[in-house]
C-alpha cells in the first residue's frame, strides 16, 4: 500500500545540527574572557567603534545554543531572530561544535538540489515507467 506524502520533509528530512557538525570535523576553539579578540567582524566592530580588544568587551553575553537533534530550519530561525551568525551546539553540557550561517544555508542548498534531482527522477519514472520506452 502506498503512503501519501503530506510534506517534503517526509520525502527528504532536513539535516540535524549534529549531522552538520560531523561533516565539519573542526575542533572547538575556546577563548577566555581576558583573551585578545579572535573573530574578524567582532574585532572590527569592537576596535573601530568602541576601541575594545578583549573578548569580554566585544562578544555578546546572551548565548543561544541548540542540541544536536535540532533541525536546520529551527537553527536558522533562532539565528535570524537573535541576529547572530554562529550557533553553538551543546551535547551533554559541553560545546560539541559551532555552526555558522554558511554551514546551515549550504545544507539547505544541498538538500534542495537533492530534492530537485529526486523529483526529476520520479517525474521521468512516471512519464516513462518502462526503460525500453526511452
């Protein structure tokens, strides 16, 4: 019996934060509050606008995080709402990694491309169900 698709999510689920981190394979860099600033845009904003150079003076104090099971659309919604470009992924009360807007949008693009290919293949199969009819 065929099951009826109610959403594209059923056909091709979104990736999770944990799955994206496994693809990155980059270690987490930790900076203490007294460390000299490390992020390019944060340095530019802090130094140029406020003449600050320490992490505690430049970085935001309200940190938004997600769990590894969080799906890409929810991560993007959090980042958009909070106006942030990086999102720590927490697993067992430790930082498992950090996702960037680029990581998440790249995942969406890859998913859309796979979905379009799959829909195209399904269309071809429906139009020409027998290979000999090509």
